[in-house]
C-alpha cells in the first residue's frame, strides 16, 4: 500500500456520535451544543456536578427526552430517536441506578420480562428462558448460581449483573450506565467493575454516568466533563489526573487554563 493510499483510508465511524445537541426547559438551557462520541469496546465517563446536563444528554440518547436540535449517528448513519423503542431498535439500552427489576421474580423471568418465550402450546417456556439466562450470565458472571431465587434476595452486584444480562441478551451494543456502583460495598463494586471490563471485551460501548471520580478513572478510557450544559473537554484518562478532572467539574475549565491560585483553592477545598 502506498503512502497516498494510506492517507485515503477512511477512519472508522464511531459506534455512536451525538452532534450539536441542545435541550432547553423554558429559559433554562440544560444542554448546550454538545458533541460527544463513543467507540466499540470503549468506556466514556460522563461527569459533572448536579445540574451539569449529563443525565439530560443521556436521556436524549435513550429516547426518554427529545432534543430541541442536533443529530445522532449510529455507525456513521443518521438516526431519529423519538422514544425508548427507537433507542432499543438501534441497540441502545440504559441500566438505571434503580435497575428496574421485578423483585419478586427470578433472574430468567426478569431477563425476559415483557418478552417471554412460549412453547408450541402457548405456555411459558421456563426451561428455554432459564437456559438462555444461564448462557448470557456465563459470559458476564460465571460464578452466578442463584437462577431460581427472587432477585430481591440477590446482592447489589448480582442485581446489576441481571440488569446488564437483560440488555446484552437483546443485542445492546451501546449501554448507558447510570451510577452503577452507587450504594454498593467494596466487593459488590468490584463485581460491577469486572462486568464493565467483560462488556468492553465484547465490543460494547458504554457511557458511564457517575459522581465517583475514582470509579470513572478506574473504568473509563476517556472522560467527558460537563459544566452548565456544555462539554468542558473530553480527555484520555492517561493524560489527566483525578485532581485535574475534579478541577474541570468544579471550575468548568480545562486543566491548562486553571491558575495556580485556583489550584491552591481546590486543594484547600479537598
């Protein structure tokens, strides 16, 4: 291949790209001209203070709220997302902090909730649903064994695994994870982090919304910081420290734009 040919090879399109997204509630601009992208097998941490706009931005991608303007592309193709069904049809699933699980049902019943499998006589095919659940859980969490127990009896990490398995089984390629380790202990947090790493190996892209800077720094490949509805910057994890990310969240400035006085004030605040 010649040098000229190398230059003309097109760059692979992102798995998802949101361009120029704007959302306003009355006179309040919750999201201002935001552009963000995500590649296969990548975790992008989305962080910011309360009211920064991160949840509103992800609600646009999940179909829970329509943008006032802007475009969404999946694998380079422009798409329209008007509701959650549109998002699911494009391989986008959201794992909410509340997980939206039916506590009185077991893992297979939750996995297929609303999409139950039936046999030729029209009855629920419990064996087929349990078999499918065992297969997907075997990929995500091989140590999971409580397939016949109501999910209310599971640990927080195990419940996260069930919610993630439901999304993955139905061919999600893009996951929005909202505070996945909130209120979890160290062991359960480690379980969820292992789940995220497994999803990455399968080529699934993840937007990770979190207030836990250390959680984001541990899991994310890139970090996008929002401040008053705008993206302050999107940075590779290896190029910044957790303190610099914190500075972007609090001050709304890129690391190179923060003064020594502001840095000292942050240190005192810490």
